[in-house]
C-alpha cells in the first residue's frame, strides 16, 4: 500500500503553526524596545547566525534593506578571522541562535560587549550567553521541531517570522511608502506594479493643448498632428477647462448644419475632465479608465489640480507591460 506522505506534511505545518502562535503570544515590551533602538541606528544593522539561523539572518537582512533599513550579514566563522573589522560602533548587531549558546557566536558577542556595540539577541533560552549579553533580548518560545524533534523547522519559522515583524514595524515607524519601496524595486513584475503615473505620462510639448476660444477646425488639426486622439482645452491662465476626443469629433460632425470654421471648442468640449495625481500608482489609472470607460486621463501635481502637467494614455500602460 502506498504511503500517504501528506500526513507528514500536514504534521510539519501544524507544528509550525503552533510555534507561530506561541511566538505571537510572546511578543511584548522587548519588541518595542528593539524597534525603537533599530529605528535610531545611524549606520547599518548587521545580522549573524550559524547554520540554518545564518540563512534566516540573510533573509531578514535582505528584507530590511529592501524597506529602507540598510543591512548586511556577516559569517560567524569568518568574523574570527578579520570580519569583525567590518562592524563599527555606530552599527547595531542582531545575533540569532535558537539555543543562545552557539560556540561560533562567542567572539562576536565579546567584541560587541567590549566595544559597546548595541546587541539585539534572538534566542530561546534565558540561561544562555546570548541572552545574558544582549542589550535587548527577543526571547522566542521553545518549540517542537519536526523530524524526530531534531531538524530545525519550527524554530527557524519562528525566527523568520520575528524578523519579518521587525522589518515591517521599522517600515511603519519610518513611514516607508509605496513610492519609497518602488525606488528599491525598479525591475521585474513588482517594479511594474509600483510604477507611478508620473513614470508613464506624456509631458511637455507632447501634450496637445489648445485655447478654449479656438475653432473646431483648429482642434481637429491638433488632434491629428499629436496622434493621441485627444486635446486638452485651457483658458488664458493655462488652467484646464475641458477635453475633446476624436470620438467627440465624429459625434459632432454627424450633426446637421455644423460649420467647423465657426464652432468654438469651449461650447462643445467635455468640461472638467477627469484628472489623476502624478504620484498615484499606474494601476490606479487603469482602474479609473476601466470604470469611466475612457482611454486617457489628465495628470496634475499636488500643488495645482487645475493645471494639467501630463497625459496618461492606455497605450502607455500597455507598452509598459502593466496591462
């Protein structure tokens, strides 16, 4: 009979769920203290662990750096052969060890204590060297491991979770926004999702502007020359008053007794066109276009909603790969 391995998988996950529940209950004042100290770091946050904890340290460090907190990892073994020189007194150390007594971390702990470098320890035992030596002690609960209770699984899940919690709490404390996040993730699918309207909009002399007192004939000429299928209508103060599209042209000239040389555009334009802030995500522009059943939006800045500084067109969204 074929063995059902899914029972083993479920058991592993169940143990990790229990570990995370215990971790959640253990979060307290020491976590607040850690965030307060880490947010004031004037240099870099350096992480170190041994074995599987070292891999977790690398992931936490990468997450911190990606959300605005400069960070890197060091090797516990290499630190005893010169790498301690990469740690400055303005740095903050985060050491991760489930037992808190990992032999390879002793030299780093002694170096930090001797040079008064702030040390945040993540461990599970109060009677450990790391617990006693840390300025801030993040005590994670002792948990049951999978694989005969000896394979680091539940413990590393807890370490990873508290690392993510630290990163997001720092992100919140520093008011790290989506726009900030975009700066560190310019490529890939994530970078596309975080593109702003300003990244994709048409600007300056490419925008088809026309004065509100212009004729329909002149308006048609500009729409045809700019090839965007739209023209933005402004008053003498350069304030946007309306919009006119190639679809409007067709609907207008189908009417009887229309003289395009005499018809003034402000009398037939669509007033108060929909405009979007340049700092909005491009996906927001897609949502507005779909909801309003239109293919372009005026773009304004925070300073003046009345003045159009760009146009974002559905074609720009398609070419960027967002649609």
